[in-house]
């Protein structure tokens, strides 16, 4: 077929970028930003620009698989048998143990239509509120913050406010990595209006801080104290809007009493900053014509997440900075449709249309609309509670859709024990390679990005039409269709003889039914349809019937969706994080994001190109902390918490304080043995029930693992991954990643206390293609050292170093360069393992600095040595000209090269 283009939406973060999918009707061939989409105007981040590279069919679930016993393997089955079996198990479980013995755990990556059908299934048919989403791990504290302070879960701002604000405060977000397209808009606004003030509040100095006029590196978890300290100064200096407060708010009096004690010196000491920084921050906020705050997981993933959100919103209410251009509290959503999930009621405490499951009137409204007698009254289980009840045996059948709890939830030892113990686990998933897949008794293949049709709502309340470009591979089906098919089978057993509640045959019908549940609500969507979005483009809610366009900004009239129309000041005192540093656990572990990976890497982990910037998990520590522990870059340590441990390499980072450690959130057991959530904690906020994933007490313990393994093999990456991963599981340390662009390859690094059995190495060599053919080999049995390299047509195809791995980076570079010179042969056959140019061999491989244009760190450094500035580097190398995510790092390299050299006479 001829090449075609389909306009759709990116499936990663909540920015909601429009994309143009290039395809031939059967395969996705490329992707580019949609210039007509108002979220991104054609821009894409490095992840979005690589979407077409993440369609590895070898990683996809292609047909249903079922096992009839926990210890039995799954085998292929047909859709009728799979769904009928699931319906029989759920019906029998409900009949014997009641509707609350089953549960549904969903994902912010589902489409709104998928969400709605699941909600109707759980509440109207099954009769349980045990339906929650991984948005509980993402945005639930922001939900509570908006509802308590403003009356509804409704971010009041628009992306255009980034260009219009005079003072922007970014809190708990490495926006440059987590929401790069929005960060580029902010960078451009700052460039055009240098007088704009940018404040970044983050314990770490990240790429986002490079844009900041002021960086407050507060101690982790002290945000509430900081916001109260800022409010103290605003009130003391008179930098408040008293007219707005009197006309549109209530509750300031008790809050004033509370923050009176949050004096500048006390707050500065508590937060680990100086008084002058605090005063400057308050002055900029209080005197700016417009003030915008942006935040993400640093506030939300906390046992005080709700208090942090409300304390921040207090600053906007005190200054009247809401409801107008460039002003307002603006949460940055982590997933593409976390907002749509909340709109449809896909948290256990919600119902469709921003209703509350605990509200009898709300339950009656939805029950009447759905045509059922009543909805369940009993409170549903939130994510952490749900898996606790699975482990205890109360939940006996669990349906998981489009999420990976065996990677993403904290305290993985408990989560995996729960999944192992659950009598029946259904996993509805596009990728069969996730950490959760081995626990599934029934695996249902779901359609993925580019293969399904529906809607999503982004961070600015903008609904976009997600369009299908190609048919899903194998027997994979859209999520809403799978759920409808299952629901129709289940209702034959639970509601025999009654009209079906699930008569949908296309996603547009689902949306049209759902939207009428929003009529008259704060998010009224009744004027929207798939056809309207196709005609007018993406639209912001509310969009009631009869209007011609969406609503860009909320609360411009000062009227809020509360009982009396007033916003509420919330008076919560500062409470320290659950786990503080102590003698046993003297470090605070912070988690966060990488530039080129997303969430649990089920999708990005299939694209070798996205490992170019960071290829493996590294625990970042301040140089002083490394010296204190007598560690060097690349050394392995056991990172231990009260819940578990993981062995990981360490690296130096002066952007983090002594006493703290940072580890990216993405590395699950698939890529790092144990995964980082083996050590994170499940303690949660009492209101939002969002866990404190960002903040755990840990310690470092030395590990003695003198025997090392390095392996590389190109081609058939997923096949190699699945064959080699089990063989390497016995090693104490194991890290897997991908490498390369044109020729993707699997990279393995492992370490153990002693050399493994020779038969294991032979099995590994066999799978690496190193047991026969054009293979150069050297063995030193006395030192348990072995070297193997396969060379075909002058190129390295596979490598295995065992015993010690000094040459790994040199060999990796030779493979990347596509050469195998005489130096390699001389080194390989020599008794010593040190390769030519041994200096710096412990340093990381020459990483890809600009992923979009494939520009390496070495190339940028060479350009700087030639005297190129940023514009020159862009012009000659192309770096920084597409998504721009590499620009902060390039600027730091330029700044470092400009530092004068001190000469001592």
C-alpha cells in the first residue's frame, strides 16, 4: 500500500502531544510532531520521536494464553475460551465470596472509552468499588489538593500560560526530562522575556535548574514548611490580594495562625536553605504581575502529598493569582490519560463525572443513568490497599489492564507475593514482556499505540482524538472491546434474562454514553464527540452543548465549584516524611526520571536508541558520599532499605547533597535484578492514598563480587533477551540493556562472588553464537578469565568477557564503530586483558548526547575544542535542533570549557 499519514496523539506523558503517524496500512514507518496540535505545535521529545521504533512484535502479546494451575505454563487459546473461562471464574468467585472478592487495577495509559467500560463493569455489573488505577501512584494527591482547595479536580490553567507568566515556580519536577515539550516552551518564553523569573524547588540540581534564576535545593519532604514560610512572608510584607481573599475565599484566619510560627529562620533551617533565598522567592511571588506554579511527582508521591498540594495552592489564593493569563496552580500529569481516568471515575473513591463513590446522591444519579437498582456503598480499595488484600487472600480474582504492578508499585517483595498468592490473575496487556506477565493466569493481548481509537485528556484539560493507523498485530484487540466482550459473558451469569448493559460496537458510542454523565458538572463534555474533535481539533473542557469552543482558563470570575462558591484555604501543619535518616539508614533515597525512558520501560525498553544517553541503572551520590564510603565510579554496592535490597553501580553527582542518593524509577527486575522498587516504601498519604515512592531511608553495604561478565550480541534482541535472562539470573548483580541504532544489540553486565560452573558459560556462549564459527577465543582457567569475540565480514557480532571486564567499553566502542582491527586480535590472544589505550577504561562508554540526531558526547566535546558555541554546534552537528533535551547538558559542557585554568607558580 502507499505511504499514508494519520493524525493521532502520543502515548507517553500528560502533555498530550499531537503526532503524525506515517504508515503503509500495515506497519508504522515513522512519526513526527503534528504542527496543528495546540499542545506541541509539531515538537516532540526524544521518546515521542522514537515511537515508531517501539513496535517490536517479538515483545508483543499476540494471542490469548491461559493456564489452569499456578505451577503450569500458559498455553495458547482462543478468545471465546479465554473470556468464557474468565467470566466463569469471576462469576463463581462473586457467588461464593461476594462482589468485593474481585478487583480491577487499571492504567493512566488507557483511553477514556476503555476506562468508562471498566467502570460500568465493576460498579454496575459486578457491584464493587474495587477498581483503582496506577494514577493512584501519579496524580491522586493533586486530585485531593484541587478538590479541597478549589472544589473540583480541575487544573485551571492552559499551556499558553507558560509564555504569559511573569514568575514561574517549578516544584518537585525535573520538567526538562519529564515534560520536555512544555519545558522547551518555557525556555523560549524566557529567551524572549528575560525579565521572567523562574524558580526551581528540587533537592537535586537537575537540567531544569539550568533555566532557573533561583534554585531552592530543599531537604526532601520539607515542601509544606517551605510554602508556609513563603506565605508567612507574603502576609508579613503585605504581598497579598486582600480584595480577592475577602470576595472569593474562606479559611485564612486559622491558616494565618498556623504560619505565624513558620518564621524565615525556622523554615530556612528546616528546609536546608538560607534566609535570603527564601525571602527572594517570596518577594518574586508576591510582587509578580502573574505567578504560575508547575509541579509533578516530587509533591504528589509523598505521605504529605495532599498537604503539599494545598499549601502550594494557598499561595495562589493569598495573592489572587488564579483564573487569569499567566497565573494559577498547574499540575503536570504523568500519564497520557490520567485525567481521563479521573473523569470517568477510575479511582476507587470516584464515579463518572467527578462524582464521589461515598456520596449517596451521586451513586443514585449514576445508577439511574445506567439502569441498575443501586451502586455499591462499601469503600473501594486503593492501589496499595488492594495488593495488601490480594496478599491476605481477601481478593481472589484480579484483573490488571495496561499496567505493570510487578515493577511500578513500592515494596516489590510484598507485591510479588500477592500476585503469586492470588488464585486468578488476568493481565490485559500489549506487551508480554513486562514483569507482571509471568504472574498472569490469563494473558489477553491488547492493541497498543497506533492501533486503537478513542480519546485522552491532557494536563490542560484538552481532549484529543487518538486515531488508529494500523490494525493490531496477531489477535490483539482494543481494550474497550475486550472488556465489553467479557462483560457480556459475565452478565449472562450475574443478570440472566435482563437487557445488556454493554451494547457498544465502536468507541464513539462509548464516549457518547459517557459524556452525558458530565452534564451540568464542572467538566461538562456534552458538546464534544469524536466527530467534533475531527472537525475542530482538540478541545478543552468544560465544553457543554451549544458552545463553539472549549474553555481555556477556569475561575476567571472568582467563582469556585464549592458549596458556597468560595475557594478554601487549607490549614495542614508540616509533617516530616515517613522515613528519616538515622544510624541504621543514613541516606535518603530519591527517585526520578531519565530523559529518554518512560515509566517501567515496557515500551521504551524495546528501542535500543533510547538507551544511548543512559545505558544502565546508576545510583547517584555526592562525591563526598563516595569518598566517605571509599567508592569509585562504577563500583557495585548493595542498596538496602527496611524492605529489601538491590545491587547497583554507583556514580558521582555533585547535583545531589551528601546524605542523599538518587536512582531513576524505570529500572525494574527485567533490566536490573530485583528492580529499584525492592527498596521503596508503601507508606501513603492518609487522604490521597498515594505512596511515598520518592523518599526512603537506605544504606549502602559493600559487596565483594570479583568475578565479572560482559556480553553483547546483535540482532533478534528480544529473542536473545528471553534466552539469556534466565541463564544469568543466578548472578548476584545483573544489568541488561540495549545498544546501537542501525544494528540493535543486547548488552549484559553481571557480577558474582565466584566463577560460575563452566557448563553455564558454555550455555551462554552457545546462545551468544560464540561456541562455533568465526570466533576468536582466549582462556586462562587458572585466573577464571575468558574472552570470546565473533567477527563476521570485518565486524564484531558478539562479545563475551568473563572473569574481569576491563576492556568492555573499548570493545563496545569498536562494535559501535563497526570495526575489528589488528589491535583487537593482538589484545584478544594476549595473556593480559588490558586493551590498547587503557587509560579511562573504567569510564562509561561514549554516550549519545543528542538522541534525535545521534550526536555523541565525544563529537560535542570535539566541536567545543574547535571553538564552536551552541549555535555552531547546532549548525554543524545538528544537536539540539529537534527536541532540545540535550541543550542543558551541552550548555554545561560549554560552561566547563570556558572555566579559566588555575596555574600555580
